[in-house]
């Protein structure tokens, strides 16, 4: 796990590149802080 014990803050995490980055960083072990303009996108 390349990103274990790291924290990533990702804006626009509900769709597009932000979503893909969140999924990838999560798989690599990062702790995530996600933000998007709508809560429904993050659910």
C-alpha cells in the first residue's frame, strides 16, 4: 500500500477525475477527506 498513513484531500470527489482519484487513493491505503458541491454525489 503506497499511500498508507497518508491523508488525501480531494475536491470534486463526487464525479469524474476526482471520483477516480478518491477510489484509487482509497485502494492504496490513504485516509480520505472528500468534498463536492452536493452531498448526494459523495454518497
